[in-house]
């Protein structure tokens, strides 16, 4: 079976990391031949070349946007027309492959739907983000958009959390909607950590794009509260950054004299190597669609403190694999972190339980198995 995967960008972050792992497992376990369409060249292409996964690059536009105004409205309409008339060319890029199905990897793009129609193939649409998460707006009217979502060629709409199931209730045909949690494994070459030991200060990790949606400044505020109580922890922020938001964080760090204990590390290609030195993961994000990094922390035997927003509460069991605090309640977040400072045995015990749960409930192999079931149904 040959599957055309359509992805919305060429970076190698959460959505494409998940897609990459899925493609490798589908090929290894079920003999699927993946081919990929991307809008631009980028780091994802390098990963595809490493695994000899064929891909084509041809520009197409998103059908969602984050800006408003009459000019933007007109521009978006023009982009959708360009997309529509570009479909035959996109399809022709893959004439050498005997495709069986088209698989779209994001809500951000709809070209996969039209390509599947043009080729007379079934389509599966996977959603890895919500409109609330990035303040997305549709480029087309709600009526037209719903018609696209409800096209018969799309045999399944796969969402990665119950939170997303609720978020898309009004848009999607519920009889074709299925929830499949994301799958995350330790990468090859990364050994499982056995001992989560505090060396000096408790080290708190926050991995993800440094931006308003990830809400890292809330962690800094909790750190400042603890410092005022005489409890010093170290925070480490890993990820590419929004310049304006990073400057806001830097300003807060300077004003609260956290320079020696708050570290903005920026992007790293070796997240798990960095996590080897960390003790606790914190996810302060709002409207998180799943939270891949939460499972990465858990796999590294780290308990995780998460906000009660989005899908975060679906992944963590308070008192067992971490804790949950009300979004914006900085004092409660500080209390959650302080508990691990005062009880290193709790840190180890919950970290070990977190690793068990991550491997049992959120493995990449289980994810691939469930998605392959949907693919088989779609092509029958």
C-alpha cells in the first residue's frame, strides 16, 4: 500500500515528528510505502532523506490564518483560489506512484481533500491542533468549510485527544470522527533513565516554542514566588522563540533577579540529552491539543505538573504521575513544584510511574496500530 502524506510545513517539530514516527512504523510493521508532499524545503526533508522516504516540494497555502482585516480577507480568498487551481499540478507530481490513499497531517491545510477527489482516492484527515490554540480563523466561510470537512472522500477524521473531540464537535461529521492519542517513544540511541536524582537544586524543564500559547512566564512567576520563600529551583526553557515573548521573559528574569537560576536555552536538536539532567517537567500551556512533550518527560522518569487547560489533564493523574494546577494560579503551581523539592522520594516514585504509563498508554507502536486500522477501513 502506498500512502501520500500531506504535511503543512517543513520544520521538524511536534506535528512532523509525530508524522515521521508514524510513517516509519507503518512501513516497518505493515509494509506501507509513504510518500510526502511539503510546501517548502526544510529540516523535515533531511529526515525523510535519511530514511529514503520519497517526497515532493511544491508550494501551497494554508486555509487557516491568524490575522484579521479586509485586506487579509481578500488575500486569503485569492490564496484558496490559487490552491484549487494548483491541485492538478500537485497530483501530477506523484504520477509515478500507485497511490492508495491520501493522508493529511494537519487542520491547517485542505489541499489533501481536493487531491484525493482529483485522484479518485479515499482521504484521512488527522488534526494535531485546535483553532483556539493558535487563534486560527478560516479563510473560507463556515458554510463552505463545513462542506469541505463533510466530503465523502474523507473516510475518517482522526483527533489526538478528547479535548479536540469537543473542540471540533460543531465542524465534523461525528460518525466519521475517531480519537487516537499521539504516540511517543524514546528515540533510538537514547537509554531509559533509571534514577531521577536532585543534584543541588531541583531542575525544572519546559520544552516547546517560547511564545504566549506555551505560557512559560507563568513558570518564571512561580519560580520568583519560591525564591521569595527562600526556595531556589532552576528553570530551563528549550525551544525556538517568538522574539517579543522572549524579551518579556528576559525582562521578568532581570526584574526578579532570576538571572542565575532561569535559563533560556533556545532550540536544541538533542532534547532527550538535555532532559537527562532535569528532574521535573512543567507544561503551563493553554489550549494544548495533546502535549507530546508531556509524554517525553514521562518517558524520562520525570513527573509532570500541567495546567488544567486543553488536553493536559487527560495525560496526567494527580498524585500518581504528577500534578495539575488551575491555569494562571501561580501560587498553586509554586506549591506543586515545592512538594518535589521537599520530597525527593516522591519525585522518584511518580517519575517511575509516569514512565510506566507513557509506555503503556501512549506508545508510538500503539498509535500506529490504531491508525492503520483506520487506513484499512478507508481503502476497503
